[in-house]
C-alpha cells in the first residue's frame, strides 16, 4: 500500500509489484552468480580464462585486443567460456545489466493482458531503446 497526498492508503498497482519483483529476483540472481564466480576465482576452485599473472602485460591493450590475445570470443560467444571463473563473474554482471530489460518485457506482457495498448506501446518503445543502447550500434565505433 502507498499513501496519497491526503495520507490515505491506496493499493499499489499490480504492474509496479510485478516490475519490482522481477527487478528484485534479477538483481539477487545476478549478484549471486557474480559473487560465486568471484569466490571460485579467488579460491582457485575454477580456473580463469585470463591468467592473473599475465594481466600487467596486457593492461595497455583494448578489450578487443585482450579477448583476441586470450582467445575469448567476441559478441555473445564469450558465454561459451562460462566454465572459467572470471567469465562466470561476467555472466553475473550481464544478468544484472539485463534485469531492467526483462522487467520491461514483463511489464509489456502485463499491459497487453490488460489490453492497455497505450502503456504497452510506451513500455515496448522503452524496451527497444534499452536494447538499442546495449547492442553497441549507437556507440559510434568505440
């Protein structure tokens, strides 16, 4: 329940509850994968794809050059290396950054179910803008 300007209790809209629940679950799941990956890395329980002793030697290189040097695929190909602890931590970070897009998708479905096309289209446009931003197409080649 929320309070309005008069101090009266008003029910929280279902779409707000759905959005916040998806965000909560997504953030905790992403954080857990990141922490587990880091824990496996520092304990040595899982090997790293990028040896820590070689990090100072490649520090000056761009991310693409480092990926090429260690044989890490670009695009989504790096997900295939999630068996390495350092890449597993990156999977957790990807989950964290994707949580808002997933929550938007749930919101879109909720509004479509209610046949509220105006809000569904607003959420759809917002989702497409987020997807465009994460795609790298707007980065200008950097």
